[in-house]
């Protein structure tokens, strides 16, 4: 805006990048309702013992806040490598503010202008969004009608498009199913660039041994992304991480901001990792609730796939928004995401899941949502 325009009180839009103009910020609703089952958080809050440990670790870190944190977060990376196993070390792990920042750093280093990333949709919406904000071209490849992925089809899409980065999500969000290792193997075998396997929900899998971590020794361009936001019940602390060849980690150091991970975050994550057995104990309960919920949804005449995550995709509705809104009107917030006709519900505490099911039954009885076969 010129000074003359400012003096005349004229308003002009700020000169945002042309490729961002008209876009909407990420915005899963954060509403204050009794039952919130929309962002796949872990419903179990930290125990009193963990809260005390995090508070003590934060107090210790607070005494040094005049200094920048360890910009390489070495102690945290060592603890994460120990947790993952598979022979990983601090050199083959990296940590950032949530796995979303990990994904952003990957695209800053390996994507960018003139480069492309490919994902198999429906999948996690931030993969295309972060591609766009890093000026990486996005290629949406298809899944089968049951949302599955065949090794030969996946490899053919990668061979056809030759993307610089491929995203595979396992277990996949929002469909809930794990991606077979044969698919990941087939894609790694033909990909000309990096292959990112987003394993945000890995701990909830029906078979957690089926992790892409097992493929790391064979594929130096494979990156496995994890998070402490889900199974570890630490979404508020913002800690994501990855495992990859040490040369990949070195490449990420080129794009990370100096001191990106605060001393308080590192201290909280380290304290939480000392309690990993306790934190992960909620995973078994969530899996049991999830499988029961799938059965109950089917009992209501709905379609719901088996899930390897802490959420379930269910449908199909002639007008899913009507069902979503009717549930919200009854105090239950779920997520309107993914393919048309489907809704996604996160697994909550047993009482929350029961309320969700009871209200959904009321909504369907009241004919707010026509169920499709
Ligand atoms: C597949 C997947 N990856 C990554 C994330 C990001 O998680 P965070 O940034 O909290 O680590 C999510 C969050 O819902 C997700 O569903």
C-alpha cells in the first residue's frame, strides 16, 4: 500500500504469494463441546506421576532458559532411537515440533519449486497442503474403490509420474487401514526420489511388527515418520520424529531453523519417554474400544472398515454434513473429512464412545441421515 492510499484510509489485501491467494488455513474445528472425537488425540491424560516428572524437568530447563537449547536435540534423539529399536541411533533419527514440521522439513529439503510429491488419496490432508506451502507440485494418485493399495498399481503410479517425494501413510488417515509392507517395498524399489512412510498411528496397528522401519537397511531414501501426539498422548507438547539414513538427517539440518525445538519441549519429551511403558499402556484399551466400536457401527447397518488406528471411518451417508451437524447439536464433535459420504470418529474414553453411539443411533432413528448401502 502506498502512503497516499494509507492516508486516504484505503485497504488493500497484503501481497501474499499468488499460489497461496484464496486458500484457507488448516482448521479442524476446536469447539468446546462435551465429547470431542475429531482430531485423533489420545483420550487418556498424563498420569499424576508423569505430570510431576514433566513439571520437574521443565523447572530444571527453566533455570537455563537464558541459553539456547541443544539445536541438535541429541539426548532426545538418542531416547527416541532407543524407543524405536531396529538398530537406530541418534544419527539416524531427527525430531521437530510435531510430525507436521518433520514433513515440512522433508519437503523443504527434497521438494520445492520445480519438484513434485505424490500421495495416494484419500490420505492425510496435510501432505498436499504442506507440499503447496513449500511450492512443491502435488500429484494425487488413486486408491482402489475399497481404499486399498495394490503393490503393482502403486509402483506403476510412481514409475509414471517420477515424483521427487512419495507419501505413503500407514495406518492410513482417514481410512484407518495399514498399508502392507509389500506396497512400501514395491514403491521403494522404483521411486526415483524419497519415500516417506507416515506412521503417525503405528502403535495402534493390529500387527505393529509390520513397520517400514524394517525396510530402512535396504532403502537409504526411505524416511519413516512418527509422532508423540497419538499413542504417546503428548499432542500438546508438539513432538514428531523420523528414522532414516544418517545422510538424510544431515540434509534436513540444512533447512531446520536454528534452535527449532525449545528446551522445554525437549525436557517434556524426554520425561515422557521415561514413562513410555505407562503411556503406551492406553494403546491396548483404545484398540479394544476401537474394535468394539467397529462392530457396533456395523450393527447399526453402517459400513465401517477394520481399523489399525485410533479412529474409524464409517458411512455411507447421502448427506454426511447433516449427520455431522446433528451429532454436534447433541454435543458430539466428530470429523467431516475424507471421501464424500463418510465420516471419521476418533476413539475416546469408553463413556465418550458410548455417548457417541447412543447419539448416532438417535440421529439415524430421527432420519437425519439417510444411510446408503
Ligand atoms: C497421518 C498423520 N500424520 C501426521 C500427523 C500430524 O501429527 P503431529 O504434527 O501432531 O505429530 C497427523 C495428525 O493427525 C496424522 O494424522
